[in-house]
C-alpha cells in the first residue's frame, strides 16, 4: 500500500512537526525533519500493509531524524 504524497502531507504533516519540534526545540529544525521525513517516504520502495503502518513508519523516521539532528548541535 502506498498513499500519494499529497495525502501524506495533509494527514501527517502537523503530527510529524509536533514530534520533531518536541525533540529539536527549534522550529527550523522541526521543519527540516518534516521535509527529510517526507523525502524518505518518497524515496522508499517499501510497500506498507495499512495506513496505520505508514503513520507508524513516518513517526519513527521523524523521531530518529530529530534525535540525529539534536546530536549534531
């Protein structure tokens, strides 16, 4: 299962940003994490089982990217 990127942005962008901002504490870094997460979704060839699986994957990627970003600062 794959959802169009427009659907992903509409449904998950705010949640991804909230998670990233909570970890990074910087609006700019939070926006970067969301953008990087969406790019990761576009570039993955993973076939997801359900929409909930996509959501969980996106959140995990965003959390990991945010943690990596805070380690670099």
